[in-house]
C-alpha cells in the first residue's frame, strides 16, 4: 500500500518557462550595466560625451581651422595692395605735397641790415622742397656776401630753412675812397665805412699797395694785432706794414713799437707788456731776448 509522498527538502525545479520569467523580472528590477559592469544610466552614469575622469562635464574639443589656398592668396594680395598704397602716399608726401615746402628762411647771427641780403643770396624760391634742398649749395651762395665769414644751413621741419652766419670782425681799417675799408683777421677787406670805428687801428701800407689776404704786409699786420692782448689792442692807433719782416705800430701817447718780423708774436706781446711799465717813447721787441726801451 502506498502512503503519501514525503517532501525531499528541495523544491522542485521550475521549467524553462519559469526560469525565463524570473530572469526577465530580475532584469526589469536592476539598472542596465555596460560591458564593464557599470550602470548604463541613472545617477551614477556618465553623460554621453563626458570626458573620462570628469563626470558631468562635457568634453571640449578644439578644432584648428587652417585657411585654404584661396584665402591665403587673398591675404597676400591685400598685403601687397596695402604696401603699394603706403609707398604711393610717401612719394606724394615727399615729392608732390606742399607739406614740406619751404615757407620761411630764418637768418640767425646777422646784423639787421644783412638779413634780407642773406635771404636773397640763399636763392630758395617758393615751392622748393625742404627735404630735397641742397644745403651746401645754399651755404656757398650766402658765403659770397663780403661780410659773411661762415655759414651753416639746417632744417626746422616741416617748412623752415635756418641760415646761421658769422660775420667778419674788423681788426684793421685801411684808407679807401669814400672812407676806410675794414679788414678782418685773414687780411680780407670786406666793408667800406665813412670813418674808422673806435678801437680799430688804421692800416698803413706802402704807396700803391692795396690790402688783400695775398699781400704779405696785410697778413703780417693782421697777425700782429690778433696776437696782442685785448687791453693793449685797444690802445693801438696805427699799424705800419712794409712787408712781412717790417711791422711797427703806434700807441696812444705817441709811443712807437718796433715789432720786426711776423714771427714769435705771442712772446713779443708778453715782452712788450712788461716793457710798457717803463717810461719811454720807442719800444723795440724785434729781438725779444734783447728788447730795448728808448
């Protein structure tokens, strides 16, 4: 007789359909995971496109755009056109534009009566470009004026030409028709005045000899006067020059100085200054080591 069946302590196995149902239920209750076992979505999931190691932050991608050949050619042509425009502007400014034309000629260092003669001699006409002006030629033209000893030409941009001059200084006054001819330190006679200026001694040359830088007596007389101290030079009334080796002059008080040759002038001037402390009418320093007072 067969009794009731006893439990074996182990549930009976479910069929295939039961197992498939349970697996589907388990998957429905769990989040999906990727191939590495991490949740595919939800709070712990990484957004699509997020950078590795930076959860929640979108990946930044830098794209380098290189200009194509057509764009590079356009940039090159634009640069060339700009360069041509700059060169054309410079040419117009320096050649055709009146911006750098001479509008004034400033004269520095001249006596008032010489300003206009200097401007005329400079010969700078209206419309002359200050940039292309030849300053040496201007200086040469101004130097032809008898009273001008030295000339310097400079530019004061944008439109002023500056002519700086040094006028000749008289050291002697030679008799001439209508008055006296002023002679500078080089022996050059440059100006005639009605009478001798104060402090300028008279130059006496042999009859028929005219003052000139090439005339030995004129040069010797000028060298002697320049060698004298300023206080003594102001006391000289007349310089007589019969040649380079025969120079003498007259001081106030009818005192005569026999200088001799145009040599050793500085030493003779020092000896003469000492001799003039003695009374006398003739002071001979032609041989400075044997100077004589009579």
